[in-house]
């Protein structure tokens, strides 16, 4: 019995009918009798049916495939049967994996707890809260201005209306500054005793207020001796290092801060002397900030404070000199050129004080002494220029505006 043709023909195969010629295989490309185009001819003149644009070779077709199932095409057989699949090298695209829809990776789970600020109620109608960006000077200018105005009011109001309250403000500032310095120097391994430093600092300011310059030096000596005796109780290990740090803090904060008490203690015009000093320092800082942000190009001390420039220094001394010339002429009837000299000296001392604290912070590896004041850092970051300006202003005003006995 003859086998059925897999393509649906009921006639027997060609080898079962010897009187009939074998049918020609069906070819998927044109018959060779068709005249090829000029682009299909080889250099010898013979037509090339495989030439461009059909450059890929055609697969061979089995003329008499054996059926493996109902309605199964020859190319559906697995490899290794009587037929063969198209070679993978002939069809490079058969080696590529099918493209599948890639599902987006799920977002990482947010840890439980309070959400970040600005994303708590964010939506299309309510965008996230934008945090204020720091200014070109590296700090939040609105917060710095607000804190500066508050500190100014805290100083000026008791200075003019309750003189003893100003003494309390100075004593509190000295205590906080001593704590910040002692906390900062611990990064270097030094541990100065905090209790005698704060107690001695408050005592130094009080002695300067009630007894004058000699008592200020006495208060410094008492503070250093008190820290030495206190430190002996902890043993000899690191004694020299801790005592050196304590002496530096005692000179830098209580001793220099005590000149504010000396200025304010003058009976007739002590409040005006303090005001003239503070105004000169504020003018120096403001003029240096404005000139440095606008024109600063040449660093003044890049290894100590990269943001300070010579243009900013020029703005500091110019603003302080002009403002002090006018202010001292109005307050003390001093010639304007002497007021300009006062402003130049106070501004120079304020810049040196700022550089001195910057050098200390760089040596300790800290950016700010603390974070008590938003936009300013610590209290010592505001007192650095004032502490060096106080003794300068005290000495110059003692010459320009002598105290009448």
C-alpha cells in the first residue's frame, strides 16, 4: 500500500509509480529559466540568483519529507530527523533570545519611621518642600541674619537699659565659649578640665567689671592655677597637653572677653564705647562679606581660610574706617581721621581673630565649634573676630577718648 502524501495528495508516491516521472521539487525561489536582472549576473556573465539584494543562501528543502504527524510542516521536525533545520550560521537571528517584556523593578521598601522632611504630604497639588540652599558664602543667609539680629538685641538692650544685665550676658557668653572650645580640643586628644575653666572665666569677667585691668590679669592667673590643681587629681598622664589646652582657652575666651567688661564699666560713656566697637566689627564683617562675594578672586590665606580674599579684606577695612570715622565724630567728638584709624585697627584685629579661629578649627579638623546658632555654627564662630577687636578698641579709645577721673 502506498504512503499518503503529507501535502494532502491521495496519489501514491513517485517511486510506487514507475510509469510516471518523479515530480520536481517545489522551490521557493524563481525558476532558472527566468532571465535575471543585470545585478544578478556574475563577472563571467552567468546569472547568479543568490546575488544582491538576496545575499543570504537559501535553505535546502527536503523533497520527500516523512510525516510525523497530521498537518506537520517539514520545518517543524526537531534536529536529527531525516530533514534538517536551517543552519544557525545561515540565520544569525535564530541565535538571539526572543524579546520579552521587562517588568520594572519594584521600588525598595521605605524603612518604617518618620518620613523625610518635604515628602510627608507631597502630591501633584502639593509639591515637596524645598530646603533653603546655602548662599555663596557657604551658609544659610536668612537664618544667619535672623540670629545676628537676635544676638544684637540681646547685647544692645541690656547695654543701654540695664548695665548689670550686660555683665550677665558677657559672663554667659564666656561660659558657653569656654565649653565650645573645651569640647572642640578633645578631638586632638586633650581633655582640659571644664569646671575650673567656666568658673574661672566668669570670675575673670566679674573682676574686670568691678576692679579694672589689674583684676583682669589676676582672674587669668587664678583660672590657670585652678585648672592646674584640678588636673593634678587625674594623674600625670597627658598633664602637659591638657594644661596647655586649658591655658589657651583661658587666654582666648575669658581674658579677651573681659575687655568687654572693661569697656562697659566706664561710668560716663561705657555703653557708647561698647557700641562703637561692635559697630566697627559689624561693618568689617558686612563689608568683607559683600566685597568677597562680589569681587573676591585672590585668596588671602588659602591654607587657613580659602573663602577669604584680599578684595574682601579691602572691603572690611574700608567699611569699618568710613563708619567709625562718622560714628566716633558723632559720639565722642573725635576728629574723623582718628575715627578712621580706629576703624582700620579694629577691622584688622577682627580679621586676624577670624583667621586665628579658622586655623584652630582646621588644626582640630572641625568646621564649626558647635551647632548652637543656625546659620552661624557655634557662639565662638561669632565671637572670634570680636574677641581680638575688644582689647584693640579698649586701648585706642583710652588714647582718643581718655577717661576723666
